């Protein structure tokens, strides 16, 4: 038994543990490197794995980056694109002053997100949950063929129940109701709440079921953060507002402050395309399998007066279309860049784009909540303020309530509104959707709202002498921001 004692000696145990740890770091390191994520995120994960051999591996297994694969429904896109080609030249002439920058941004969005330049015949900026839910109620009530909904958060509260009951009435009238919710964001949406809706003939699907064992590797970290509503293929909605009392000021006095956009016209066909591809993916249908009523889902619509384009991004697209669109718009700025976001955790490239714009004389202003719903994200955002202010960027903290709007205003002819925050998660992990408008219409609406929101905000002053504990916490939050 001497050989056993020799193997179990203190020196040999240390040797075996050292060899095991080294082998673990090599294998896990190769696994992480092959994901080809951002260098800072890759380094953060490597350090975490080395420092926490077991816990870190479990965290990475559930939350680490993955390459998601899913096919687009080519028939949906090709059907509408054949009609779009004839309109592109007219749309480009309609874009203000024939500005080459606008054409280049539109071309970039089309190349990275595969959505062509389109138009809206009408649009309405909805400020606050109450105005948004009123407009949604009117649109759903008027629907005659279908109502399609996709939400990250749908709560079974007062707001969610009112919308569910309206959907039940429409389903009983013969309107096709399809509801897609994120499995994690809408985890409170139980069978009891959904049963009356299903009994009325509606269809419900969950995006990326978070239950362990459903997939070889869980996809709990990859959520649909999209908010889409399409009625009869004619009216569409997207923006930041989820279906919850937290965003309904009629129910909660301190409800989130948010904006949403209602659109009509040809661009709704592309919002519809986003929904239908997400729906097919969630149900694991074959890419070629489409509903029989495709004509009613994608009705023909004349060109409108507002050039507009859908942008989507997610872990299934390595080109990061929404991220690139934001950077391209900021780089193109000559007069102003006004950004509103509840979560500000920029990449190095995004931070450089903002500070470079300010240093070359562009009016760069950022509006964030004084306190978001995440202490850690608030701290990470705060760690960037000194550098921004030093470069001339004006940073404002919204005081009235939790700011949840996600908008970007560039000069007087580019504007973005949608579901994407200005952070790593929205740019690289979540499934997001935005609308980008070219020209003064959407830009003017969002600029006026930005100025109005500044009335409830306070400008951050340059302060490098914060408490050591605060600076340390902010720095730790910033260091781990790629993992948030």
C-alpha cells in the first residue's frame, strides 16, 4: 500500500491538482476562444474560468456566448423584395438633399440586417405606457384578420389581463391571434392565465424555453427583447414598452418613462417578417412552412412619404446590425447626437464614437436614468461619465422615474427608436428590433421629446473626487460589463 500513500502524499496531491487545473484552463480556454467573441469579453471569461474552476464553468455553460443558427424564411423576404426593388430609386430621391450619408447608412443596414429601405405612410410617437396601451387597444379592436404580438415581458397583471381579455374577444370573432413571449422575461405567464386565450382559438408560443434539458446547451442568456405588434399587416408598433403595470402610469404613479412608435404603410410588412420568422423559430417549424393566409399577412401597400427601415440583430447574426447602425449614425453626425438609453454600457468603439463626435464639435448629449432597475448597470454606466464629460459630452440623469426610452437623434435627418439599449447585451446577445427613420419626421418627434425629457433631468458635473468605495465599485462594474 506504499504506492497509494505515495500517490496521496501532499506533494503529489498538489502536483495532480496543478496538472488538472492546467488541463482545465487549456481546454476551456480553447472552447472560449473558438466562440470568437469580443476580445474584452473573451478575456473576462478566461479570467473568470481560471479563478473559478467549477463555478465559472457552470456560469459559462449557462450564460456564455454561443453561435445561434436559424434560417430566414426566404419566401417571406423574396416576396416583398421583388416589389421593393422598383421603389428604391424613388425612395432615395425622397431622402433629404440626396445626402450620401443617409444612403450609406441605409445600405449598411440592408447589408447587415437584410432589410431594404422602405417607407411609412403614417407614424405616431407614443409617450408613456398609457398612451401606448390606448393606441394598441384601438388597433387591436379594429383588427379584422389577425393580431400578432411579440413581447419580452408580458405580465399577468392588470394591464396584461386587460389586453388578454381584448385578444380573447378578437379570437372569438374569428381574428387569428398569435402571441409570442420570451420564456424568461414572461415567466409569470402561467397556464391558468393563458387558458381562456387558448380556448378562444388563439395561439401562444414561448421563445427559448428556459427549462434545463430542453437543449444540449441551455440558451437562457439569449432572449427576444423585441416588442412587436402587427394588426392586419397594416398597422405596426415597436419601441420600449412592455405589457406590464410597471409601464402604465394610470396604474403606478412612478411607472417607467418610455416611448413607443405606431407606424402604417409598407414598413409594417418588414415588422411582420420579423415576427413570422421569430414565430416559426419558436415553434421549430420548417423555414418553408408558412401560414396559408400569406396574402393577408403581407398586403400590398403604396410607398409613403417617410423613408424608414427595420433593423434587427441577435446572436444568429454575427454582423451586429443594430450596433453598426448606431456607430455609423454617430460617425455621420455633423450637428448633434442625442442619445436616450436606460442602460449605458458602451463598447470601446461606441465610447470612442461619442467622444470623437464631441471633440470635433458635434453637440453630444446623453440622457440616462439617475437610478436604473439594476444597481450594477447603473454603476457601470457611471464609470464612463468623467471621460465623456472631459471630452465635452453633456450627460443628464433623468430624475422623475425610471427612464426606459431607447432613442437616438442625429442631426435633423437620422433617428432610431426601438428595443435596443446602448449596452453590450442589446448589441450582441439579445434579439432586438429597431426602426430607423431618414428625414425630419421621426427625427423631429424624437428631438422634441428629448428636449422635453431634459426638463426632468439634471446635468452631471465633472467629479473625479468621488469616494474611494464608490470609485472601486463603479470600476468593478465596468470591468465586468461585457458579462452583464
